[in-house]
């Protein structure tokens, strides 16, 4: 594991470490969380950039190339569940060859590659983080799918594309970083062709979340602090934002509420019943990673501050698992909306 971690982190600045980035991230997030909506808007892009500069390698090492959760059924592997979740989005939007589709917050391109391969559509990955875009380009070329991929580095709330550009737009757990959903959904509305659809898996606090419950508030704050999030919205805020910008809402529902037997979405974070392949994403795997990083950081093999990043992710993961058990949070509130013709 030590060699692999070293390989993952070797391109980081070992002399200055990632500690300065952590400090800036914490300062900006504190200011944004205590500010008004305008402050939240102005700080959110920089927070997301800092966050993914810090955590992208950890995500890819510990989780894989698709940075999201998924419903899962007994007998289904973790990797297969992620792909099925991505296929569900593609089916919902009726994606197919010849279409040009935007992926809002494409990460390192895991879902983009899967959906392009599955549908034959051309996918335009939109992301504020330059490091992730370069990684996505590399992985797309390695997959032999660069002819079906294009990338734009820009803000979700200021997409660098003309009006009425895309045949569909999807977002997989990315616009959770936007504190003003109407601003982002408004841009999605603008770049969609008339009659085209938008689909998203959105982070939301559920109807079980009690804003007067101190424990619920602590869990929510831990998810936000460790996840680079200014605030997590509820169902009503998300639905209203879609309608405010002009979308016709076709469907919204929490996908964790599936019929039949299922494995909880947060199970990979708990270490209960995971396979060896997904061990690194489990509670025990994360603890081992942190301890390994502590040794490597002491030996100056990985950048200073790597342990702090790992611990922040561990706090977020533990809070997500706790929120999942209580039913107060979902990472997959499904939105399906259409721009009127």
C-alpha cells in the first residue's frame, strides 16, 4: 500500500506540501459558511478548486474514478453498482449516438467514460478544477474514447457555451458545491436546447433531518466541512430552484428508497461486508491509509499535510455513514426536468 500511495501523491509539491492549501481551504470555507448568499456564491468556486486539488488523488485511490454513491443490491459488486447508477442516468435522459451532452462536474471522467461507451453520445465534461480535467483527458484517451469527449474548464454558474447548445445535461453529485442552486440550474437551462432534459443526483437533507436537533446539525456540519460544501439543501429548495428558472419538473425522488432487498448506499464507508477490492474505502481501509500516510509523511515521501487531508475525508465519511443510518441525508435525490420547447 505504501508504494501505491507514494505513486498516487508523487506529483504533489513535496517541499511545501499541501498544508498551505488546507489552510486556505479552511479559511475560505469558514468565511463562506458564515456569510450571506453573495459571499457564499463568490467563495464557492475557490473552495471547490482547493478541495479537489487536495482530495482528488485520495478519492481515486480509495474509491475509484467515479466519485459518487449508488444504490446496490445483494450479489452486485461495488463497481457494478456505480456503472448501473450511471446507466440509469443515461436511460432516463435517453442518451444515444449523435447527441452532444454536458456532464456538469465531470471529476476525473469516470462517469463520462462509462456513459460515452454505453451510449455513443459525445460528452462535454465541465469542471472548475484544472487538475481533474487533465486527469480526465488522460483517462479518456487511455480508454480510446477521446473522440467522444471534450472538456471545458469553467464555473457551473457561468458555462462557457452558447445558448441552446446541448441535447441533454446531467450532474452526478457535483452541484452540491453550489450554494445557489437557481444560479446553476439557470445556466443549465440556458445551454440546453428547447425540449431537452436535465438529470441530476443531488445531495439533500431528507424530511427526517431536524434543524433543531444538535446531533443532526453536527453530522451535517461534518459532511460539509469534510466535503467542501458551503451548505446542503433540502428537497424543497432544490425543487423550487428548478421551477424558478423555468424547468418543467418531470420527476424528483430519493433513489435510496428502492423496492426489494438492497445494500445501504453508505455500506462501503462502514467496513461491514466489503470485499477486498473495496477495502480501501471502508472504515478500516481508511484508517490503514491514514496510518500509512503518517509514516510516509514523517519520512518525507509524501507531501506535508497529506494526513490532515485524509483525516478530513475520514470525518466526512463517518458523518455520511451516520447520516445514512439515521436517514437524514441522501446523496442521490434524483431530478429529471425538461426545458419547454
